[in-house]
C-alpha cells in the first residue's frame, strides 16, 4: 500500500515538474520575444539595441544544454541596457515606449517566479526519489532525474518596484 501511494506521489511530482517547466519555458520565450521586439523597435540607442538584440536572439535560439547560459546572458544584457534610469525615462517618453516598458517589466518579473516554481517541484521530487525504498523498488521507473534550472534571473533595478522612476 505504501509503495503504491509513493509511486503515485512520485508520478504527480513528475507531472508537476513537466507543467512547471512548460510555464518556465513560456515565460523565458516571452521575455526574449519582448526584448527582441524592443531591440528592433528603434526606441533604444543603436548600441543598446545591438546588445539586447544579440542576447535576445541567442536566448530564443539556444538548445536545452546551453539554455541556462543564454538566458543568464539575456539577464545581463537587460541589466546593462537599463543600468541607468535615464535610459528608461527616454524609452517611456518615446511614442509606444510606455507600453513596451510595461510589457518588458511584466515579462522580466515573471521569470524568477516561474523558475522558483520549477525548482521547488524539482526539489520535492528529488526528496522523494532519494528515499531508500523508492530506489530499491525503482518506483521512479525510467523517468529522468529532475534537474533544477539555474540561471541569473535578477531583473534590472530600473524595472523593479524599488527602482522604478517616480
């Protein structure tokens, strides 16, 4: 009875990981798409546009084994582009800039939450899979060992509530 319950729990945890990973992927794609759209909009200066375009394009085109690095580089590029509050103020003042900033802010803020949900699900599944009976009876079946998604997801200070222009 205990083994059946544990196997069901493990199955539900793996399903939760799959759902959280899909949500994380959606948020990462959204962030890269909004960044790419902003980079090609002409609202930023050419140097900032180029930096943001290259990082956004790399994040969208990256394969699974290089995804964490590409997404971290996009986070670094966003922090570099919006390091100075003046850049954000100029962007907001431009036609269509306020909506672009709102979209980017929402996308940047959702990524850490989605990553946290995914990594919490991974942590819970790992805890169950490490039990001795789960290993002995191979209750995880052929499911791959869950891996956390580790990346630099710190948003630019200017896009956080603490650093938003007044």
